[in-house]
C-alpha cells in the first residue's frame, strides 16, 4: 500500500482528499503546518507528498527546498497561484507536478496515480543497466545514477527525463514529445518545465552533462561521442 503525506492547513480539504485517497487503497497521513510536514516527510517515509504553498510556520516553498536537500520523494504541489512563474519556481525547486486550486479530486487522483505508476514502471519494467561510459552508470531498478563511483541524486521526474533521453539516444526529441512522455498528454501548462528540468539535470550531472545536447528549434538529444 502506497503512503501519501498531505501537507495542507485547510482541514476540510485534507478530510476530502483523505477520503478519496483511502477509497483507492492509499494510506494517508497529514500535517497542518510546514514544520510538522517537513518532519513527517522523513519520519513517516511517504511514497508521495501533496504539498500546499500557503502554510503556517514554514511555507511550501521552504518545505520543498528542505525536503529536496535530503530526499527525492515525489512532490505534487497544491497551489492557488496559477501564474507560470510560480509554477516554474516549483519545478526549479524539484516539484514533480502541480495542481491549481480549486481542483477536481479526479484531476489530483489522476496525477497521483500517474506519478506513482511512473516510479513503479522505472523500478519494475526496466532491469537493464545503462553504461554511458566508464564513470557514468544508470541503474533503473534502484533509481540510481553513479558518476565517478558516487551517487547522483535526481528527482523522480528528472530521472524519468534522463532515462527517456538515454533510451532514445541519437534521436532529437522535441519538447512536446518529452512533455507528453513524462507528464502525460493531458498536461496543460508551460512547456518551459522541460527546459527547467533539463537545466537541473545538467547541473547535477556536472561534466557528464555534455551528453545532453540542445537541438535548436527542436528540443534535446542524448548522444555519446
């Protein structure tokens, strides 16, 4: 049973989300302020976090920042701010997806299911190691990347994007194709989230980022040599 942590100060909303999620066999825990939520993100070890922005004590941005300093747990941000810059800020901090308030429970449930399915797919359906070079190895079952014998920590979304590029080596992949493959065809939002995540991946890969090439006017290509 997957465990979901809701960090949200609106208790009526938490009750509604809890009811809908538990009806679909998820275990649900909740926190009503940012500080408690941050602690539960580590003490309870959830499979996914639903995180509001406007929270007492610590706001959602700071909670996300602190979680990402120590954990790669998938995060869906619940936000009343629908402007593109706010959403991009979340993606820059490592948010995997977002839902704008007010939202339909069906939309949130669909995004929750899709994100958890993406994790399971990476772990269960792909047991092949990818040896990019002598110092760069991707291990999908363990959701690990090793560079110079050290782990390189990518979020669930970042890992999925990198793996998608690697599986389609030497193919120029458009931003739309990457968006549809990772976030799903029903995603409606700023396509710049692809560029934001690629930027974060490159920063984390360091010298190995050279394999991710920008194809002007198209998108990106992973190419060795």
